[in-house]
C-alpha cells in the first residue's frame, strides 16, 4: 500500500499470521530488501545524466531518496 501525504511517501506492508513463524523477522527483512532493491533498480534506469565519480559507481545520486518500507505482522489467534 502506498500512502502519500504532502510530499512524503511510505510503503506499508501488512501480513497476518494465525500461527507463530519463528523466522518471520528474517522473512520480513528479505521482503523489505527486495522492495529497496526494486526502488534502486528503477533509479538506475532513470539516472543517465552526468554524475560524479561516486554517483557513477553506485548509479545512485547524492540527492536520491528511497521510499521507507514498513512491515507490520499481526498474529491473530483463532478460537
């Protein structure tokens, strides 16, 4: 879900679980890192103008900003 207020944009990911997943923190880190990787890939495709050496090596400009990704997990116990 993308939420935009003024010029701020946050990507919110929600998951619900019925049972405990002991590796959920690792799974969330993987999902979040894939989301950040996708954002960087899109920036690589659009950053083709003149860059400094450091910017050229990373294909990431000093002024580029990533959209924060927040992941929430809700554990719902069914009775």
